[in-house]
């Protein structure tokens, strides 16, 4: 009845938009219900008794719950969002869907066909409907200079809490009575914690005592039973998350393969003067709009990966030593729809060998990235690239997979590894020839950052 009432007062165009969003929401609800049914029907089966099985199902239910909430928000208050909001959120829903399926495959569970076709088709259709941008975001308001910490975390007991999780639990208890941003100051120390900020906990800011002084660390990994998504030392799904002056770390090591330090599924999220340390899959830019400024990222294989729309500015990317039989790939972007607005844009940054890798970097092949998904999209703009990068620049994922559908671009990069004369000749690789070709990947256009980053007080460049 609600949709019928709406249809009577809106234009045919708006009705079509609501129908598209409602179809997407229905598909997601059905997918979530199917996993609930699996948990009941197979509860006594041999595979279901394993913790791995339950982990895969619980992560899928969590991801579809987040997606349903986001789509419901769009349906109920459609006129309050720009087309870029809708495209971003639909792209995030698609990322959640594929993360669920990838996790099931990782845990060797064969339920991919059950939900894949319908949800994938509906989300692809919805993204195609919103393929053109219209309008701009409203500017947000918040005064960082007049704000102070609401909670203080200190291991010596000098704050309000001794652990980060205790402080987050206090924020959660505030419930809907909390109207403003909450700031948590985390004093210097090594915090061995597993942290997951869910979608209900929005507008949280963490402030540390400095990169490599305030450290959040853990060592979960895929070989020991986690999914890639679940291995994150620190995961965040609540929108508007900001962090500054701290380190996120996974110490599992290269022999443990996928082991995430930070997983971000937060729209309009920002990281300033932070460090991300790991080996394979260090930084999971999972979904939605993200900005990284003056950060350090350490890793080996696919260590900046995911399906967010993420911009990195003035960051230092450190390639570490992998296992002897491996090579290094900096990025593995996960765009799986040609109309999705996701991608990785690395701008005014620096690519270097980590100190322990410098002396032996010539023994390994090192690349800017490889295509994790069919429409993988990554660009490097005005970045200084060390000679450790192979002259081909980019590496295949598997044979000819995605080489004609990906979008890889380079623009006015410098350094011994920046030459493009010997780069790959794939149809999807582009040497960008001017500002016009590079500008779609800027803070202003790629993540609409000029509407929400200024309120953080963090410096940024809106253009190329």
C-alpha cells in the first residue's frame, strides 16, 4: 500500500526509480532468508557442524542485513539522496553480495548458485538505471576545532576505558540518544583486539597519539579458519567513520596468506596520518566512498583491494618481502559491474620498497596491480613510482581474464618505474593524455569529497 500511495503523487520517472530500488531490496531480503533456511535445514549435517560453515553463513546474514537496511533507507527517503549516493550504495550492496559468495567459496561451501543469479541480475539492472550522475551532495557541517574527546582509552587506567572495545560498547549503549559525532581518544599503546564497528554505530572518530604509537593489532587469517572479510583486525561498517594518527596491523605474516589489517565498509569514511601494516590483503577497501591522506600502507600481494570508491592522496606505499616463490601486486580492485562507481585512485603518492625489502627487491617481480574482478578499475595519478615496479606495470589475474573489460590508467607519474613505453598492451590499459581524462578520478568527482572532507579539517586536493 505504501508504494501504491507514493505512485499516485510522484512522476513516472520517480516511480520507476522506486520500483528498481524495491526490486533490489526484495532480492536482498530473499537472499538473506535463504541463508537462514540453510542454517536450519543443514544444522545437523556434517559440514554444518564445523565452525567454518557457521562463520560463512553468519557473515552472509550480516552483509545482507546491512544491504537491506541501506536499500530500505533509499526506498523510504528516496528524494533526500543524490544519484551519486544511490550509485555508491548500490555498488556497496553488490560488494556485500560478492563478499558473501567469495567467503562461501573460501570456506568450500557450495551454495553460490542458490542466491547468485537473481541478486546479481537485479543489482546490475539497478546500477544500469542510475548510470548517469545528476546533482551534487549538500555540504555537511561540523566544527573539528571545537570538539574534544568523549571517551579516552588508556591501558594504564588513566582514561575512561582500558580497551577500544570497551569504549565502543559505551558508545553503543548511548543508542539513539546520541545525535552528534563521538570522539574516542586512544592513548599510545599496543592494543591486541579484534574490533568490528557495525552499521548502527555511525559518525565515530578515533584519534591516536601518532602513527606507530597507537597500534591496533591482531593475527587472524584465512588458513587458520577466517574468511578474508572476517580476518580483519579492525572492521567498520558504520557510515562517517574517521580515524587519525594510529596504526592498524595484522601480524599473521606472509606464510598465512590472506590476513586483513583494516576492512572498511563505511560511506564517507576518512583516514588521516594512519598506517596499515600486513602482507597479503592488508587494506580491504570493501565498499562505499573512502579517503586516505598522508597514510602509510605496507604489504605484498593485493594489499590494497576491494570494491570501494577510494582515493589515496600523499600516501606512502611500501612493498614488503613476500615468500620466495611469490611476487608482489599492490592493488586488486573488485569492480564487478560496468556501471558501478567504484575504483582505486592513487594520487600524489609514493611507491617504495620497505626497508627490509630494499636490498633484495630485484629478486622479485613487483606490479601496480591485477584485476580481481571483471571490471577492475585502478589509476595512478602524479605518483612517484620506484624502479622496483616491473616495466610491464600490471599483471594478469589468470590468462586473459578481464584484460578487455578492466580500466587501468596512469597519468603524469614520475620515478624510475613510471615509464609507460614497455607497459602491457591490454585493451583496458590507458595512458591518460590530459586533465580531462584524469579528472573523473579526483576527490571532487570520484568521491564527491569537496562536499564532505572540508568539515574534517583534513587537507586535500579536489582536482588533479
